[in-house]
């Protein structure tokens, strides 16, 4: 009787059959390695798995494919459709784990879109249970790269059949990762959890994880501290890149996030709802991005006795929302929240002005006091239609001096030190007098300027006023028009 090892070798080296007729199966005659490579080119793993039903020759070959991506496609699955998709994925992974001939899955991706009734839990219990099972599978089976995306669309009750409606009439289930196993193989993980409530592990560690993205979820009760632990060296000792997107702290016992990691290089956060405090103890940090975190009251990147940890960021992107306030009420809310960053050499500030724009200089000036060694500075002013009235900026008979305004310059109380600044970009300007005075103030300490770029809002036809603004800002040099309708200044040679 032939041994199993002999039969596998015999099948792998099976010669290609001769083409006796036009319907000869030439592909099946290829050796196993070539067929596995062909299967790798198939996008959806469901089609890969189904090739096992073509013939005995193809049976089990899919279990050797190193990358599997189960993708339900753009269609929005009903709860019943989601259950069928989940069952298929579960069966395929079970077959894969039981196969004697299967290799390690290097990449496992699962993506589906589900619907829910208005006012119902974000995910059904079946979706939650499957998400937990798939995450555990990746940890236990040596997966190197794991991606899970569960996106949710709200449907009105009339669009749900009785079966779907009954499934949604239950309490919101929790993605409970409390007993998540540790993994020494997982290197990259991306989780998009459809707004589900998540409970994090208290002891799991991912020794090889370097790239982590956690998106669209709510922190379960008493799990806020555990999230910080997972993201720190205790949970991910080699983590370098971290992205947090649409994370809700509504139910978290603590509204703060503390991350202590000696390896983190890049941190990006967006839409961290109800997170009030952020502390980063990250000596290797090079890039920090924090966007749309409206409840964030305190950002700390320093610690007692670890002052050097606060000054390692070299590139910073800041997103500012200027909300309506009384014109006589100015409070500097930046100095107490952002420490000095002497090692930062590049700063990009994107400003969303929710009111008249005469007061934006106050927040920006306060931010600039945190930097002493900038070489590059970019200020981008966004504009909401209808928020700024043309009559508030110009008068019909003012001529070339139409950008003059008499608003009080509250930013002058700040002390800026931008002596090393070489390149500056200011875009989205409207040509107001306070804009001109503020930019003069910003550049007043920049003695080594090599290039300054000015861009005006397309919603304003400044005409001849542009020359007055440009030469009023910097006169000792030459201005040139650019193809993108901006203007570039360089010092005289």
C-alpha cells in the first residue's frame, strides 16, 4: 500500500496529459505548486474554496494557498445573508485547520457589509460571535497578517423581514476579547468592527505585531484601561504604527488613553468621541496626527523624569476647529495642553473656521509658541460656504486697500521663535488686513526664509489687491505667479 507521503509526491509531479482532443484539461495537468500559484490570483477566497469541487485533482489544493480573502463584495447583506456568509467562512477555516496538507496562512482577510434596523444594535449576536472567533483563529493559527472589516448600514423597519426583525430585537452583544490568546506570529492587524462594543484582553500579548489599526468600535465598560495596556509595550512590545479611527469612549469608566511604548513611530487618531485625555510616552515617535477629537481636553506627551520622551516628534499635523465665540472673549486653550516640542521641524495646520475668520490667529499663535526649531510651516484655511460674508471683508470704494480691517490683534501677546524657518505655505487666504498682520507677525522672527507660498481662496476675486497684500507681507525679494494660481516668494540673490 502506498504511503501518504509517496502519493502526495506522485501527484505533485504528475505529467501534463497530451491534448488528444480540443477539450483536454491542460490546467489540471500542471503541478501542484503552479496550481496553488494560480489560486493565489483569485480575488475572493470563496471561489478559491469552491475549486475543490471541480475534480479530485483540485480537491484540497486550496488549503495550501497562503493568502485567503473572503469578500462579500459591495452588496449589503441581510442578517440571513450574513449568516450564510459567516457559515461558509467558518466551514472553510475549519477544513483548513483539519487538513494535513495545509500550510500556514500568511494573510487572512474577511470583509462584509451588513444591515440593521434603525435603533437596533449595531451588530447581531451572530456577527459578533463570528468576529470574536475569527480574531481568535488568527491568533491561534499563526496568521501573519489579519484584516477584518464589518461595515453596517441602517435600514428602516419596513425593509426588514420578520426573521431579520426578530434577530435585532435583542440586547447589543459585546465583542469579548477578554480571553484572546497571545500570538508570536501576527505582524499586521486591521479591525473595522462596525460600531460594536468591545471588551479588550487583560493579559494577551502580540510579540511580533508592528502595524495595528482599530476602527469603528465602542469601548465596553471598564475596558478603557485595557485598551491602553494593549497598545503599550505590555501588549505589543514591537508596535511601530498605530491607527485609531471612530473610537467611542461613551461607556468607558475612564475617558483617558495612556500609551507607553518605546517602539511606536507613527500614531494617527481620528474621531475619538468622548476621549478627554491623551498621554503618550513614546520616545521613538516621529509622526503624530490627531483629527476631530472634539472632547479632548488634555494632550500630554511628557512624563515626570521622562522629559526626553516628549520631544522626539519631528513632523506634526494639527487639525483645528475654530468655533463661534463672542468677539470680546479670547482664551488660549493650547499652551496648557501641548508641551514644548523642540525637536519638531515640520508643522502642518489645517484650520476649519466655523465663524468669521478674524480670530483664527489667536489659536494658531498659541500653537506656534510650542515650537522653536521649525524649518517647514503650512497653514491651510478651510472655508464653509456662507460663513464669511464678502461685505465683512471689503468695501466697494476701498480700492487697493480693501483688505484693511481694524480688528484687535490678540495674538501679539504670544512670543514666537521661528528663526530656523526656511519654507512656509499659507493657503485659503481671503486677503483681510488681520490676515496680513498675522502673517507678518508669524514671519517676523524668520531670518533664514528661502521660500514662501501664498494661496488665496477661489471664492474671492481680489484683482489688483493681491499685489498690495503680497508686497505688504514680504517686500525684500521677488514674487512670482505659479501654475496653481498661488504666488511664490524667494529672497533676492
